[in-house]
């Protein structure tokens, strides 16, 4: 037993997990957010819904997003009218697109991260992949291994359908892997192709409109590892702490459901305040071990949510020092 414990110590890393490289990718089609309502109501044949279009324009303006990247074009959507209606039976068409395009876009981001990392891709030991865009077996992780030419011995995890928080979940898992497996190098990829949620407007479903305004397509990849090789690996960040907290009685706060019309979703109007009311406890858990109790002493960013309205409401109950996201997170939408 003593030998086993001694062996465990030698297989663990000495230092903390670090992010060693970052890569991002977007589809080639760029849309200005200010004119996106014109595109959206035109391709969905909904221009007769003038008041709803004006409301959608206001929603888009409040997101503080300037531009978006999307796989979908007007030509693609004209060929798939079921995707442009609110209740069109179109799941198979959506699924056929995302099964192919999610791994392709993920490959672009991953290849950039590997190049920045500076080591051979054969040195990657683990692959973590997360996406809310579709679901398939074998998963997008398997397809990505083939596209990148990674070793077949790579340990891989595929996480589908966990939405906005799954990237942070995967960073937590990557930290555990890197710190408990000496010389582990984890390729973590998040990719969304929101073809799965695109649908026409309905005047009784403003939540769907908010999602159409906020979500677009993109991929991000990082290399995570501990004990960087001097002169070869150049860590950008240390992952000091990673934890997950479930807010009580929050099961109806936000959710999504895969249906024949694609991925539908809902969220409570009180969602930003629900998060804000529970945010300080999370900060205390993360920073108290370091002796930090004044949040103005540190730079920190919360998830920006679905726009300016959400940020205003969330900050009403958040600790001081949380205004930075309003200026930082307004450039573009994607992953």
C-alpha cells in the first residue's frame, strides 16, 4: 500500500494547471448586428411583422454586440424553409449540418492553439470537447481526432448540451487532469454552430427572439498543462481555482429542449438577479484562501449573459468591481 501511495505522488504534477495556448475560429460569414434584424426578418419571410421587428431591433441594440459570424447564409436558408418557420419540422436538416460543421470549425481553433503551443500534436494526451450544437455517436470528439490526426491513444471526453457554463466545467476538468497526471497536455475545445437554434419569430415567444439576437457561431480551443517546459511552453494563465455551485431552486431558471423544430430554450426574467444574489458566495470561496475579501482589489469578469439588460440587472445585486464586462464583452458574438 505504501508503494502505491508513493507511486501516486510521483505521477502528480508539481505546479498548478496553466493555459499554454489559445486558438479561436469563426465561419466566414460576417453580419453586422445593427442590420441583423433586416436579414433575419427577410429570410424568415416575416417582414409583415413590423412591430415585432422593431422590438427585435431594440433587443439586438441592447446586446452591445457589434458583429456576428454565422455558418448560415440566405442561400442555405432559402433551400431549407423549414428552418425559417417558427414550428417547422426541421431537426434532421439541422442535425445533418451541425454533425459535419462542428468538428470542422473546432479543427480550425484547435490547429491554431496547437501551433501557438509549439509542440507536436502527438504530445497531446487528453481531448475535452463540448458543444450544445447537436448530438451524435461517435461524437464530435472522435471526428476531431481524425481531422487533426491525433494519436488514437488520446483520452477523450465529449460533453453535449450543457450550454453556456460547460466551457467553465471543462476547464475545471482539465485542471484536475493536468494536476493529477504528470506531463498531461489537455486539448480543450468548445464549438457552437447555432444552426440548431435558428428559427423564425413568434410574437408570443420573446425569449426565442432574445436567443436569436445573442447567439452565433464560433469555436475556441486551449492547451492546458502543468509544469511547463522552460523555453518551449509559454503559459498565459494559471488556473488557480475551479469549482461548481448549483443555485437552489434554479431548475426552471434556464433550460433547453431538443425537438423537431430544433433546440428550443427558455429563461426566467429573474435569471440575472438570481445569479447576482448568489455570486458573492462564489467569490468568497475562490478568494478567501488568498486573503482577498475586497473585490475591488482584483480584476474579475462574470459571464455577460444575453445583453445589456441582463448586465444592468445582474450588477444591481453584484459586489463592486464587476463593471468591466460591459466594456470588454461587446465586440462580437460566437464562442
